[in-house]
């Protein structure tokens, strides 16, 4: 049976922290930035953690 491949889309979007949590980027920070407030853009620039409910699904995509 062939090996299970990691999902390429998940590989590009998520990274693990040192403690095993999963980091993600915020949405709405790639284009059409002129109409967004500076404060909003600054807050979207930071990374966030994947929610506890989605962690199992993301781990299965990354560690397949």
C-alpha cells in the first residue's frame, strides 16, 4: 500500500510551535488593503493558534 502523503495546502498554511500547538495566519490580509483601517491590518499581521476544535483535523492533514 502506498504511503499517506501530507496535504500540500496544509503544509503551506500551518506550522507547529515548540510545544506542539499549530500556528496559522489571519485571513483578509492579502489584498484590498486600502479600504481597511491601519489598526485592523496591524492586528491581522500577527499569527494565531488553530482552535482546539480544528486541531485534530489539521494534524491529520499534516501528519498523514
